[in-house]
C-alpha cells in the first residue's frame, strides 16, 4: 500500500492541485495532516483524507482520523493537540491507543520518519513553509510504501522529484 502524506500548505492550493494531478494514480491513499486553510469539500482538498490544524479556523475537518486500510491502521493528526513541538511521546501514546501501524502528523513544518513501538511515525514537513535542517529544499511531502516486511519512506520536493538522500527503510520485524 502506498500512502501520500502532505501537510501545512497554508492556503497554497496550486501546489496541492499539482500533487493530486501528478501523484493520484501512483498511490492508494492521499492524506493531509492539517493547516490547509482550504474548504474540505472543494478541490484540491476533496482528494485528501484530512484533519484540522491549528490554523484551520471554521473549517469542518476532524481533529484526528483513524483509517483501516488493508492491513494498516493509519492515525492522522496535525500534532498541535499532542504538543509535538516538545515531545513525540503524547503522539506515540495516541497512536498506540488507536493500535496504529502508521502515524502521520504535521505542525512542526519539519520532516522526519521514525519507527518505534511497532509504529511508523511520519511528518512530511511543510509543502509551503519548511523549517529545520531541510528547509532549503523548499517544501516536501512523503510517500510511504507499507509492505509486509518493511516500511519505505521517500520524500519529494515541490517539483515532484524524489530526494534520494532522505530515503528511509524500516524493518517491521
């Protein structure tokens, strides 16, 4: 199963439209981890399973989603309610409570992927306003390839090109 994960575009709809047009047929599920600031019922957001971020005022997104897709349970949240700027522990506990195999979050605008407590935890970074060590890339999203024996995470830039130096693989054993 292939899952596209994007977050924190902050009203920039053009880049999401490009992602949908380029990647929709290459993945099984598209997830948005909040702070889209766009109407969930309209294009491009209607293509995503999406949650509410701390800047999604007055928009009807849920604070979190749990999706059972095939053999995977995917927990999606923005992360601000779990205070991910300070620690991933509350996020991990929420994921464990949902029996998640994959946890997706945003908020920090910093990409990252770890495998801990039998959960893949992925932040795709911000597609529009990246921060941290990889900010110079200029915005990222992730594609997770969930296989029976491992997770593969690849990050992509705004030109829809993979970033080989950020390729990650995590054994599920």
